[in-house]
C-alpha cells in the first residue's frame, strides 16, 4: 500500500463518518468553531478531499463527532483498509 492508497482510504473514512452523522462541510465547520478550533470551510474541504492532515486535526475531528476512541487496520488496498471509529 502506497501513500496515495492511504490518503484515499483516509479521505473515504472521513467522508463516511460525516455521512453517518449527517454532516456537510458547512456543518462540520460550525462544530469545529463551536469547540474553539480554527477552521474554515475551504480548509476542511481541502483536507478531506486530499486525505492529508495533521494528527491533531484528526483528533479534533473525533472530538467534534463526540468520539474518544478509534481503531484502524491497514490492508493492501483502499478497499481492504479498515478505519473505524468505535
């Protein structure tokens, strides 16, 4: 699995979690701002599309979703990469 595969899997994961919570990028941005995190709609959209962001951003993402744990398993392809928030 190369970096591009991992980035695609991460992007799909974040989008999937947003869909599960019924969140648009606009609503996600509101949640980030409500928690006191610096955020803009454009920056969120770019990070989610690319699948590249800091770990601190990911922890903030988990926080706004109300999650405090997660697990993941890297497979050989994005289809077999399992990133789940518990």
